[in-house]
């Protein structure tokens, strides 16, 4: 069937309690997941040159990922990339 309208509902903490916000067109970002495994080589803190530190590599990866949107998407367009969890140890 032909769809005339679609409505979505989303909790938005910045909207005053008891009010409803509305807007034409898209308003919230889509959600997707990605998973990256960084493997290193353990060692001793006294000889870091003998290790491949996955924590440092992972931290660098997060910093690099956070440059994707501002360097590749126009400020007039909407885009968000968030690294929500980083596990290591």
C-alpha cells in the first residue's frame, strides 16, 4: 500500500517535560554497530619496545575514527560517529 505519512517517537532529554517536538523530514540519526578487534603482544612495562601495545593502538584508532565525520561530511549535512565502548586489558 501507498504510505502517506510515518511518525516516529523518541525520548529526548532536551525537550521540556510535557511538550512534544515535531519537524518535517528526518530528525534523529540511524543506529548501527561495528566491532573491531586489535591484537597486540604483551610484555613488561620496563621494556615497552618489546611489545605491540593494543591499548595504544586502540586509543589511536578511536581518535582517528573521530576525524571521519568532520573531514568527510559537509557541515550542512548530518552525521555522527560514536565509539561507545572500548575494552582492553
